[in-house]
């Protein structure tokens, strides 16, 4: 192999390496949620644990964490850059998925899937990126999904209630797959 062939081959490999690195940077990364405020009794359990500890302002929460509030408790949590939730009294939720990606200054993906088993959660999502946002509150009855809005979901006595304060929310009923 002559010197020019080696340069071309090396140049090709460097180009592929740079393209591969750029693509990896643009891919979504799992992010941790950030606790912005806590009032009253609020506890969390890390992923895979049933042992709860007091939740603190400034704490980071990994995917799989469970948060519960007492009758006097509320918590505000930034789920991803540009999306946040407020968990109301007597609530229980789990962080099922969190991802965020940017290419330069452009947001290319914002994803948050939370599972509300009881209580109420309000969500505020940046409305400037609806095509790349996948924000869902999953309940025993289905899911409430939004791309950029301010809405609330409540689970009470096994029933799900959804209210949009601004924008639009899609409520998707859980399909019963049991056959009797």
C-alpha cells in the first residue's frame, strides 16, 4: 500500500470515527430527575428497593425510583430539562423512563414516562418542542400523553381523571386483554 492509499484510508477512518462520535453525542441520554422543592412528608425508594427515605431538595432521582407523599406532602421535580411535575398530597408515583438529547442548541428528544398509582400529579412541559417530546403519565386505567402543555392527572379510588390547563392532552385507555 503506497503513502497516498494509507492517507486516504486513515482519513476515511477518522471521518467515520468523527461521524460516529457526533451521532453518539446526538443520541438521547438517560437523565436523572432533580428535586426542586419538598414540603411536608415526602419519601422515595431507589430503583429495585422497597425501603423509603425522606426526599430532600436538590436530590437526584434515577429511573425506577418511587416517590410517595403523605397527607401534608408535596414535591416539585424537574423530570428532564424543559419538563417538570408537582406531586400532590397522598400520592405515589414511579419514574419509568427519562431521556433527553440535544444537537447543538436544538432539543432532539425529551422523554418522561411516569406511573401514577394514586394521588395527583401536575405536569408542565415546554411547548416549543412538541414533535420531539414524549411525556406520559401512566395510570391503572391508561395514559395521559402531552407534547407541550400544562395538565394534571389524578388517580382516586381506582379511577383516572385528566384535566388540561393549557394545550392538549391525549388520554389513552388501557385495553383489557383478558378473555373470560
